[in-house]
């Protein structure tokens, strides 16, 4: 199986390129982000990826002994917030481009 990033430097370059892609930087707005998300996640491939992201963010059912483990609960909450954030961006067209 071929790796998406063949070298550690490739991965670092990829992450470095993402720092400028955020609302408020380089003329990228919240509306741009909304349109990008809609375009990507409305494609057949995007729907499959989103389905997997949502599935991962929901996680397995919580078992009783995990409730007392604050680290596990915080980890689950973090995963869940990623899925919720994507759905929020997809469903809420920005009224204005204030950052």
C-alpha cells in the first residue's frame, strides 16, 4: 500500500501549507470555508468520508467503568467536537464574513 506522505518532511510541508488556510488569512472568509465544505462533502466521495468522520466522532457506546475515567471522557469529547464542528459548518451559512 502506498503511503499518502512518503517522508516526514512531506507531512511537515503539508501541515505548514495549511496554516494560511483559515478564515481571516489570505482573503479566505467564513463564506469561502462554508462553500468549500459544501462542495467537498456534497460529492459522493465527500459523503463517504464525512460518514466515516461522524462514525469515528460518535465512538463506541460508553461502558460504565469509563465514566469515571476523565481522560477517556475528555478524549471522546474531543473526537465528538470535530464531527459536530464539520456538521455545524455545513449547516450554517454565514450571515456575514466578520471574523
